[in-house]
C-alpha cells in the first residue's frame, strides 16, 4: 500500500489566507501568491510513490473549489485547531502518512521521499522550521494515533515542534530537512 501525503490548504480567498503576508503586500496579492505557490507545490510533489490528498478548508467550499486540480482526492479538514485537523487527516489515512503545509516553497519530491524513508525505521518524523515549528509531520501508522495526540501544543510559537514531539507516543522520532514557510514579505525575499 502506498503511503499518503496530505497537503493542508485553504481556499485562496483574500483575507482568509496569508493574512500576515497580506499586511505587508495586500490581501489580494497575498492570496494570489498562495494560489500560485500551491499550484507549483502540487507539480513538485506529485509522485507515483505516494498518494497525494488535499485537506481543504473551509470544508464545503474547499470540496467544491475549482482552483485546485481535480485529479487530487480531497478531504475536508473539519473543526478544531491545527493539531485536531492534522490528527484527523493522519487517522483517516490509516497507514504511513506525512502531512505538509502548502506555503513552503522548498518542498520537493526528494524531501518528501526522505521523510517517508525515515518512517521505515522510526515511529514519527518531523521537518523542522527555523522558527521552532515544522513544515512536515509524519507517522508510521496513522490509525494508531490517539485523537488527542497533539493536545497542548502551543501553535504558532517557537515551542510547536518540541511540544508536538513530547505529546506523541513515539519512541523513535526522526528529523529531516529544515525549511521555512512564507508568513511575511521578509520571508518572500
């Protein structure tokens, strides 16, 4: 069975995506950047070695959105914080699964392949970000995750990665490439 790669993304509407970047460059250009970043990302990561799923939000609008290529399966993210939604996607995938954000220009097939390879000898894998968060989380067996596995994580802080590592019941955790997301105009440079 092929592993699953889940891409967490929102419908690219001004004021709904990349709002911090929107404060620097305007909400419409920020939404435009996100839309084109996601389209480029999907071209870079599509690979027969894994099944790509788009985890969309908001649920109903995301499932009907025509912006994203129809060849990718879509799952609604559902309610809750980021941890709740990621856990829901990993549990639904069931087997070996990695979840990534959509706003990281450095993601490519080689980096995804390294993450899945790391799950061969580890229970979990993270792709760290320079700000203390992460761009990728992977689990060897998504169906074994507790629904509360990422409770207590201080999201959008420098503690997100360390909190997530501590909250998982994972004996062996690997780290792969460090990559940055785009939140501000300085990140675009």
